[in-house]
C-alpha cells in the first residue's frame, strides 16, 4: 500500500493580512476561496478550509465585503489614510494622520521603500488584540527629498553610499557609470532614482562630490546639502539681479512720503552686513513722539513672476551657519540696494507711530517712504549710550577705528526710545507674554574658520529696544489688516497654546531643581514660566531649563488663518520687519500695499500654500543652523581632549547620560556601557541611572567632571568619559 504524499504547500504567515493584501491590490475585482488559494499557492483541503473560515470572519468584521455568495472584495476607501512618515533611528516609524487620534506604527518590514518625511498612503489594520494602531505603507504619494548626503564605499565597478542621516535604514547602490568621478571615502550627494522590487538597496546616482569627510568645507556643505538648502545663486539669477535699476530716482521719490530730513539711524550687530530696519525719531509740539520703523522696500525690486522672485520664494529664508550666511537675495540687493547703510538714501516701507510718554500709540500710518540713515550703531555702542547717557564712544566698543562723539539729538533719541521700549515690554509681560531670552552660543573663528574661543550672546537693553519697536510694527500691521471687514487674506505669524502634556513634563523636570509651575490657567502659566526663566538665570540648570521650556511650546508657523501669538500675547501678529532675509515679510509688504491701494482680497489658497512652504523652509534652515553649531562645538572640543571639564547632566536615556559643559555649553554623551565600575539601570520616572551593586545614582541636573573621549566631526557627536561627580573629583 502506497503512503499518501503529504502536501507541503501550507499557508505561511498571517492569513488575514495575506487575504487583505490580495483584495487590496485588486480593488475592483471579486475573489472566491479557490482564487485566493491559487494566489497563495496552496491546494490542500486544510488550507482551503482555513481560507473559507477566514473570509467569513473578515466579512463579519466588515474588513472585507461579501458582494455575492462566496465572492468577496475590499472597500478601497476603508482603512486607507494619508499622512507623513516619521522614521526613528531604530528602523521603524510612525505616520501622523490628521483624522486619527493616534500616530500609526509602521514596522520596518512595512515601510515599502518610504523614507523619512515622505507623504504616504497607509492601510491601517483593525486593532484586534494590538495595543497600538499599526499599519502598512501602500503608496508613496510625495517624496520629501530625493537627494541624500553620505559616504561612498567603492567596489570594483560600483559603489554603495552610506547615508549620514541616522533615520535612513538603507544604503544606496550606485553603478560605475553613475559615480560622477567620486572616489572611495568621498562625502557625496546621491540622488534617488528607483528601488527595483527585488533589489536590497535603492539605486541612485552621485550628483555632487562634497570632499573628504571631516574637512571644514566638506562638512559645512554637507549640512546644507543634507537639508536640500542652496549655497550659490544660479548664474541667470545673479545676472537678472545685477541688471535691476537700483537708483533713487525723482520719479519714484514723488510717489512716496519723503522722510529724509527726519533723524534716522540703525542699530545692528557689530559684524552685520545688511541693515534691513532703521528707526526715526522726532519730538512733537504736543509732547508726544513720532517714531518710524523703516524697513527695506525689497518688494520694490523683487517683482512677482521673475526668476529672482522664484529663487527667493524657493529659498524662503536666509540661512545663518556659524561661519557664513546663505542669503535669500543676491548681494546686489541684500548688501547694497536694500541695505539701509549710513549716509545713503533708500526706498523703505514704513510704519510710523505717534506715541505718548507712557508708550501708548495715539496714531499710526503705513506706506512707502524714502529715508536717509544718519548713523549706524553697533549694539555695544547703543548700549554704552543707554548706560552712560553720553555720546562719547570708547575705542574698545566702537565699530569705528577711533573714538568719536555722537551728537546730542541721537543720544536723546536712543535714551528716549529705550525708556519707551521698557514700558512696552513691561506691559507685554503683564498681558501674558513669555520672556525667552535664551543664551546664544557664538564662536571666535580664525582665518581658517577654526574655532579658537566660545562666547555667549545675551540680550541687553539695546537689543530689547530694537526688539520692542519691531514687535510694535509687526503687531500693528497685522491688526490693521486683520480687523478689516470684510476679511482680507493676509500672512500671519501664528503661535498656538502649548501642549498640556509637555507643560506637565516640564513641571516634573523643573520640580527636581526646586522650581514650581502653576498651570491652572493661561495667566498663571505664563507668569510662572516667566518666574522660572528669571529664577534660573546664572544657575547651572539655566541652559537646560531654557531649552526644555522652549520645547514645551508649540512651534510658530506662517498661516492665513489668524490664531494669535501665544508666546508674545498678541491677538494679531505678522512678520513685516525683515524682508531681506524672510520671504513671508515680502508677502506681507505686497499684501499691505495691495490693501492700501483699496484692492480686493487676495487668493487665500495661493497664500496658504506659500505660507506652508515658508514654514517648512524655516524649519530646515533652523535645523541646519543647529547642526552647524553642533559641528563647531565638536571641532572646538577636538583641541581640548586632554582637559577636564565641569558639566551638568542635561539628559538621561536608556543608553547614556548627556552632559553639557558649563563653560562652553558643548554637549556630549557618556555611554552607559563605558561605565565600568557597575551595571547601571535607567529609571525614566526619576531621569536617572543607578548602579546595581553600589547604588550610585546619576540624575538630571547633577554636576560631574568629564573628559573628551571622542570628537566625531562627521557625525557631529561628542563622547565623554565620566571622571566622577563634582564632590568626588574635588575631594580627591
């Protein structure tokens, strides 16, 4: 008697998912159990019975639809959503879907060639016994980016590019004909071309060779390329800009309010190259003051529909890296025609206010002007005038080569403006504004752009003077348009209320340092936040608390729907004051003039799209700026590898302790695996790690001594060696 042959074509994997995949990939077609079995490649009775049973279960749960006896299909709209993929460094990701309460978890095997930031279509599985919402990417709707920065590993006649970005889970295959002259070990830009179905890696081609990893020029250009930011202007854009008529002609002057005889000056950083705002001041007979905020009239030169305007819109912002500025506009405009340089006539767009001695606005006027800047001050010079009340500027703080005396009218103007600015600021704080005066890390660079020193930039009265009058102009322009009836399309700078969970987390952390937040209502929240930011001034935890407080806030953005500005406590706010470096300000100038000319409301849809693009580019520029600071900190610490530094524990994770050095704000990590004296366990509730045997604990805010173990310029990462707590080291 012959033995019955065993059928080896058994069902493998999740049958529910396999059936749904088949129906989903053929949305207009119906299937019976035999057709499903054929697609799955099974033909035994047991498998067919499983399929019949599973089809009935899925139909009962309404995951599929029975359209006729024994025939099934899928509702192509059910369980499909669109969102943006956020990839983690561990290879899996989440998709944020507006319609759903939870972010949808996407396992590594379900990414289906999507990259971080891509807009994707996903299928969301029914929860069943799952604790979280899970899904699979079914379609890539829009690539966030197609170019990536990495290092070439060259083989005989092909290569692989290992991507710098930690969220990229694959390298890129590059054939020999698409290496573009790159050599093994080069830092390159690779462009995504395709990802064939059976290929392990996506295929790409090298578009730029950036240079040798670790070299300054290479790494700075890598930062720009990583975020898809430009570095040079196309030749045709430069040519177009250079042909613009930048003369101050009588015909144009006649169309404007002539304010050339009014005392006008600029206050800017000592090393500023473009001056896009100036203040004018004069006392009025009624005891009030006329104060003008004059902004470079970029929109006079930057005309819609030109290649120059298209380039400026694509850039949307200037990018401020540690050693350079990547401008939004070519130099002929940014540093010349639109720069309000001293002793030069300029076309400006102005907000002019009549203000009383209590800093109340009694009257206002908006429009195009022609102005003449009488003087250019560095912040240090204006600060000296404020502190001393004298116009004699010493050599050591002057931007000029010798001491000089500022004439009395300018001294009076600066001192009066400072007094009014303090009243305006005090009023803002009482109304619920939050005072984020975060310390800025700056570097002294030598001729080779190597950091030879670190210093901190803090806002003094001269900075705050300029800030208050710029805020005034931005707020009043937004109010002027925002309160008009019927509603007019406009560009607002929006800042939503903070997330309650983030504020609660901040409260938990700052409580460890003896600080308290009162989160009962908006007024108590903002006043207690301000008290917190004031109390930490000069303390070891200041930079960490400042950073965490900012992170607890919502992110500001540009939009046509006004929601107010939470952080500034303004019901209406826009950006009017920096059109040389921000495209939204150009849009604001255009719209303001459009409405001053009594025209109909502009297209909301068009401007909303432009706002969205501007917000995205601002975010990329901010990330690039942050990366350039981190790069320079790592570079600075390379020359201090043998030194001991006092630091503050600024973060604790399951794999390491982050420490910020007190004297230079450089942050690095002590890996737990490098702590050889014990096995340390992470406690997320206490923000600490504790040794099993010794019970020794390191927690957020502790002071410790560290040494540089490794300074990796390519990864922009510092590894520290822990020398011990402050008490331990100083006792020794």
